[in-house]
C-alpha cells in the first residue's frame, strides 16, 4: 500500500489544467475523497496555484447542497491541488451528453 495520508489513488477525470483522482484518507477513517491535482506543467505556475487557493477560500463561504465541499489543499509528492468530498455519480460531461436534448429544448424555449 502507498505511504502517506492519501492512499489508493485512482484517476477518475481529466481536464485542461488538472486531473481528478479518487483516494482514501487514512487520517479520516479511510473515507473517500476527490483530489484535483494540477497537471505537471502548471505546478510551478504561481498564478494557477493562487487560483486554487482562492477556490478553497471562496468555498468556505459557499454552503449549498449542490456545491461540493472542499476540505483543503494538497501539497505532496504527487503535486499541488485541492482535496474535496468525493461524491458518487456521473461527471458533468456524461450528464450533458445524456441530457443534450433536454438542454437544447431549454435553450429554444427562451
């Protein structure tokens, strides 16, 4: 098993500047978390890292059932990113693909 607080890393999503992994937090009874890690080419970009820090700070002021809670920052051997609650379900791209007609109908109604 991998050493460190976060274990059993599994890639679950890819974006332009970051990848998202599912991991378990060994300090919190092995609960699942999602960790959004900057891609390697952005890890030394202080502007991008500052943006992620702001995202964490802003999230503390936003509490809503449809907003995923962010737990904090990750800085470790895998890079730099944010740690958030892992929510089982479909990713946004999959949802959009499945609901394309519904989205188009909504746009046409306006």
